[in-house]
């Protein structure tokens, strides 16, 4: 049935049709409409109303992982924030008090780096001398102003996405209360004995002059110099190895001045090999005796251009720990006269290299671990175990690398320096180089400067992963998720136990973070920069490189109270040491000026957001499930945060509270372009959310987010957005038609379920099925299923089936028609459910529609709950019957399409299909069905006669065949059906009897015809 009334020469019946009427436009105009809806939400204080309406419910708190306040938001931000909003809105509508407080990370190197660039380097000005208190405080104020600016910019951009939250009271790691709490959290680690200053190799950015954590690096292609180096055997107990050398291979020749040992594997087969033929100009000479892993010897000799060699003897691995060597740089600068022992190491393999690993404990974690594990035994053998500081903060060799002092590993621009070549030249001069080459491989780079980092031994502050926590007590709480710690009470064990009682979405996240915690070294938390929360402790040097931390509650209180009032700048002001130490000022306590790793800042956010009822009253009283309560806390970020915020939050909370700060952790992938490539401004394949919102609206972005499988990497681009816009158009048109049709619905005309025709009861049965799917999908954070299920329901079940069939009754039936009223009642129930179900996804569109649909109800759809009580509509027997009817309809529709393609008919109302049914069960099912109504034809007839050979059939519907005949009769001037009964009513001779009755009722209502 067309929605346009027929122009009749006899009469204009348009006023007597219940055609859809609505102000809900077909063209959404979202870019203009959405800001108006945001204004409405602000005017009604939507967030406040949500909190007020949810009082007393169990809480579902999505604790916001703080984005960095240093630029406009990008598409990854949009994905993240939209997902968070869909979580909070859907959980609110599922019946929780679903609270969302947005937050920002404001400290750290990116902002400091930007201030240096914009305010100093670009203007040719000298960077401030941070030894001067006034200069330090002034610089920090510049950083604070920069972060404040971008926080405000990002806040407006996030709000434009339709994110509902407490935007007037966000959290920021640079707020004074936050800085004070971060300091308190660090003091707790000092009190429990896990905070310490130590000397370990850490990743160091020469460009940025600071230590980096694993979460702050990314691995990029890098071409390294590689060398095969001979370490001459010197141990007298191995006379058989006289004149032999152990061969190592390394991609970092510059670390050789820091070499103190060689690692081998007890699981590898080794041998003594002799060079029997080599070119005269070769570094490898005839007669050289080399110790190598059996599996790697051939490759080493090939690299060394050895043309012939032989194996002299096997060397059992269990004898190698007694072997001692000379340093290959012995005699260079007079500083390498020490013994180099061989030590067993689990990290050694025979996959590549030589089967031996050059071990520089100041330049690698595994090197350090092997060295320290053997330190006591080495000292007993008279070997000095002091780890040298061979490279300084500028990437230059110190005087601990005799002969190379001043040579640069990496320069200030992040470029390769002259250290490698200097070391290689010295090896050649000493006759200890066997071969050299170059290797392109993945190497750690700072994710900020994009420059390679180095591993260097430097004093840093650490939180111990495996040291017993003092006091040895964990308050695990009660309830079903009670934690029982097995093994030592260490931070690592606490974290692993907490992981096991956390819900991970997807489940693979648990294995990912388990592996990271299992292998994590002690957490390096110090940074040698200016913009951040200081490691606000005082220390007294012990003389061995370690330091005693002052434990004084009065001092700590003075520090944190000052931070509350003045911010962490107070630590750097003139006279800060004396101010905070008070009576202890005359003692030998030194103020630590390193700042905290920003991951410690963000890892502490739970402490000053979820536990601060003064600044965040909406979160007061959260009773975590792990503590036997009923409230839930979720963390939601990208999968890279298993090594970032998820991990730092887990460790911080486990170290200070004995449990994770979250109950559920949800992770999403990264956003790529349409071709699956990483987005890059230089490539020109970025997609800006601001442009999408300007051109199409935020609801398009929201629909894209929810339609994708966020657990994996997603793709976005012009073509994908076109598909998203088309999906949105179809959903909007279905909503628009329902709103227009319901213009004629009065609640007083509602029809009880039991009195409805079968078709209406069928659709409500289908709605009940969708209700179960949608509620479960929202509960399981499965938004792609929500979108897919509702799209299929609205496009296939409603628009292409139910609405299509019922348009005739809805438009043309008499005002008193039970079928029309039943259909309106059903559509009302469906529309109500769909607007609520889609509200978390299409937040603007559903709110726009809701206020037209329910003008006297709640002022926003977001103040409602998901509808319930659909189980009473379930009728599986009816659904089975109609599955058969719909199969028959498919055969009829197929036959009609062929006739239409052949131009034998135009509209389906010109047809009168003859349906041949040989299947008795199908025939009996169709007995009381108006097939013409179901198939939208003017007439239809079912027979069990044998079908003619030319009848249309479908292979998957056995026993049904259709012959399409032309409808017989006259075209009704009102409904356009072609019927033999048109003209039977003398008063209205140009319409069918059904339409004549409707016209009489309209006339009785005073409508002129």
C-alpha cells in the first residue's frame, strides 16, 4: 500500500486514511541537531537526574582510564569513549546506578617535551636550570597551563560524542588533591618495604634524558652493527683449551666495555673447533681454536669466511662453568685486566648467534639477573662484582669504559654515535674480532621521541615485585570472590591472585596480563624530569649505593597537607627541605627530586576517585564485590594497557590494598584504515572524528563503534562509513514510520494480547526473543550483537514483513477496526522497546525520537530502564505455524518478482496468485490464513490440486507451487486493491465494501468525504 493517497476523479479519500504523520524528519540533520540535544541534556541536568533516579541501586562504576591532555582527540579516543558511554548507559538501563567520572592524565614527558619545544627550543631560548627552585616552579606552571588548555578542549570534544558523565567535576592527576594522594600512595610502598633505590639496567632515552618503562617503548625496525668476538680462555685448569677462545655474537658492540661474563646453557651441546683453511687476509686464521655451540658452528664459520674447519672435541656443558676468559679489550686503556667467568643462563639458546651470550650486567635485565644470581660465588672466587656505569645520561662512555670515554652510543638527536665503530676498531687492533655484519631487526624506541633507547645501569627508584611485603598481612575481604593467597606475600603473588578473580573481556586478556606479571622485573618508577609528582621521600645514603628512606608520619603529613593546598610544586620551592623535615632538618636527610613514572600517577587514580567521597560524592559508598559487596568497578581501555594502565593500577592497588581496583576489565583493539594499515598523518590515511561529526553526526560514529568487533582491531574509512550511514538510514526510517503511524494511536484503544490477531501475537513473540538477546548482549558487553540483532529485526521482521503487511489495515481500516487497533498496540510496544534498546548506541537519535514519542514522559530516553515482561508473549507453537506461512509467502513473492520483471504486473496488488499445496501439513496450516493479506495481493487462492508444470517453486520449500494470475475486478479508489466487490456498495460505488464501511465511520465522525 503506497503512503500517497490516490487522486480519484470521484472523490478525495486522503482525509479518511490513517497515513503516518510525524515531525521526525527522514533526513536526520545530525550535525545540527545533536548540539541542540546536548543543550537539552545540560538544561535538564541529565547526569544529575540519572544519579537521583538511581539512588539505592547497586552501583556499576566505569572508572575512566585517563587520556593524555596534549592534543585534539583522534579516532582511537572516540572508539574508547563511545564504548565507555555505551557501557555506562546500558548498565544504567539494566538497573544499576552506573556512574561515570571522566578523567585526564596531565603529568609527564609529552607535555614537558611540548613546553620545551614551543616555549624554548623554537624561540632559541635556553631550557630552565631545574636546580633553581624558582625556575623549576615556573616551568611546572607552564606545563600545568598547557595541560589545562587541552583538558578543556578534549572535554568539549568528548561531550560532542554524546558521552554522559560528570563533566563539571572530572578528575585530573595534576589537581592538588590528586597529587597529594599520589604522594600518599608512594609513601605506602615506602612503609611496606617494597620501595627502594637500586642500580639496575633500565631503558634510557638519551633524547629525553630519562628512564622509560616497558609501556613507554615501541619496537621499530633498526639496523644494528653485529660482531663475533673472541674471548681467550685463561683458566689454567683447562690446559686442553689452551689458545682457544669462546666466541660471542652481539648486536650492541658498544656494550662490550661493560662485559663482565659470558653466559652459556647447560642444555646445549658445545664443541672445540679448529680453523683449517681461511683466506690470508681474514680475521679468522688457520689454527684458531674456537668454542661454539655445535648447532651454530657452521653458520659462524660461514660468517667468518672460513672455508674449512674441523671439530677437535666435544665440550660437555657441565664443565664450562669452570672456564675463565680474558676480556677481548684487555690492554685497551688499561681497564680490562679482569677475569671474565662463564655462567649458566636459562636465556641462552642455540637458535642464533654462537651459543654463548656476552653478559654486561649494566646493559640488560637478563645479564643483570645472571650476574646477581652468581654474585656471592663470584666474590668467593675473588672476582669483583661491582657493576660499572659505562654510559652516562647523554649516551656517552664514562671513565668506567677506559679507552672510549666521551664516545657517543646515541647523540642528542637520537642518531647512532661513534661508540660502536670505536669498539669494533679496538677489537680489530687487539686481534679479537672474528667477523662483523649488519642486522635489521626490531629494537625498542621511545614512543614519544620515536628514537632508539639504550639499556644502561643507573640509580633509580623501584618497587620490588618479589620482596615480602611488611606487614605480612592481606585483607582480602569476603564473599564469593574472597582471595586466598598461596605462597609468599609479594606484590607479584598478590597481583597474580587478583588477576584470577577478575572478569576479563575478552577472556584472552587474562593470559596476556598473567604473562606480563609473571615476567615483570621490579617496577622502575623514577623519572629524571620536571613535570610530575615527585618521589616525595627523604633518604640517607648508606655508602653502598643504596639509601635508607625516612619513615616519619609527621614529615609525611606535612608533605601531603602542603600538596593538598599548594600542589606538588611545594616540593620544589625554596626551603622545602627544611619546611618538611622540621626538627629533623639538621640530620643528613636528602630530598629526592626524581618524579614518579606517570603510570604510577594513573595507576593511583582509583585512590583519589573511587575512594574520595568529598570530591566525587557520586562514587561514595562503593562496596566492591571482592569485599563481599554488590557493586562493580570496570576498567576499559585498549589492549596495549595490559602493560600500561591495567598493570600499573593492578600493582598499585595490590601493593597498598591487597587486591585489584577492578572487578571487570574490558579491552578493545586498535583502529586501522580501510586497508588494515596503521593510521598516520604522513601517510594521509587518518580519519578525524571531528570531520565525521561535522559531516554526518556523532551517532554515525557511535553506530560504527557498536557494529564492530571491538575485541579485535577495527577498520574505518569512507566506504565503511557509507555502509554505516546506510544502516543508520534504514534504522531511522523504521523509527520514523513507527512514530508516524503511532500518531493515530490512543492508549484507550489498546488491545489486550489475548484478543490480538495471530500476526500481532507473532510479532510480540519475536520481540520477546529479541529482548532476551539484547539484554544478554548488553550484560555481556557484546554490542555488535545488539546492533546486528536489532538491525535484522527492524529491517527483515518489521519493515519487510510486518509493517508491509499491516499498512493496508493501518491506513484503510475503519476507526473501529480491531485489527488496526491491535496493530497500533503492537507497534507501540515495539517502538517503546526499540528506542530504549538502541538508546545506548544511537543516543541522539533515540532521544530525539523519544521526546516526540513520549512528550509527557521522562524528558530523556536515557532516564528509562530497558523494558521487561516480554516472556508472556512467548508462543513457540504460533511461531512454528507462521514459519510455514512465511515459507509459502517466500514462494509467492518469488513468483511475483518474476511477473514484475516480465512487466506482466506492476504492483503486487495487480496479482491474484494461485497457490498449489501438495503437502497436507502445509495445506492445513493455511486453512484459516488470509494469504492475500500476508502476500500483499488483491486476492489469493490455495488449492491441493496438482500444480501445472510451469508453476513457480523454490527448492527449499517442498510441496508448494505458485501460478500468478491477474487480479479480477475493479481497482478500489481508496485502497487500490483490485476486487470483484468494488461497486457493491451503492453509497460508495468506487470502493470495496471494507472501505465503504470505513468511509461511513469517518462520515459519522464529521469528516467530509
